[in-house]
């Protein structure tokens, strides 16, 4: 019997992740968003939140370092937007090289999705229904006040 799919989001990483570091999916998300349209750093962070990938203001430095690294590798370009009111903002755009990597990521994530679904189905057969591992979309009010529970 197929599992009923719940609308879930990418769970914010917390200290209960079972290995030293969580997988890093920031680059493919940034490439995907820049494929959709150009954007500056905080706008990209907001758009990732809309997709369920949580990056806080404290993580902005990590996002910006990743953008600069991607630019150095020729995956994206940037230019300063001085036309709007307020301080100038660096606006990023995807390059043809970035498009190629985006396609590779999409294929790799599709393969990973198949493997993860097989893992979860096998786990549920052995251990029963997953209870606390799915993270459902919080309300906008919860986003500003929620914190992930620490491991027990």
C-alpha cells in the first residue's frame, strides 16, 4: 500500500542529526532559484524559506560565502544593482555552466529520492510508521518563534 504523502519541508538541521555534518543542498537550491530569476542574497534566503529550506539571518554569511564561491567557479555571475532606493545590492544570475550543474544536481537528487524512498519503506516495514521524523510546514507566525527540539 503506498504511503500517504504529507506536505513536508526540508527539516532545519539541529544537533540531533546522526552524523557530524548534514548533507549540503544549498548550491542546488541556489542554482534552481537563479534559474527561475535573478536575485540578491537575502531575497534568495527568503525564497528558500518559501520552499521549506530554513536559513536564518545568522546563516546569511554562509549563503553569501557560497554565492561568492559559486561565482569564482563560473556557476553564477553578479552585478551591483544601484537603481533601487537604499544600499546597492549584488544581484546574482546563473551561467551556462551553472545550468549544466543544475541538471546534474537534479539527476543526482532524483536518484537520491528513489534511494531514500526505498530506505523509508524498508524502515517502516521493520520499525512501523515514522512518527517524529517528518517536519510539516509551520505557520508563518511559528517560523519567527520556533526552535527545533534538542535530542533527548
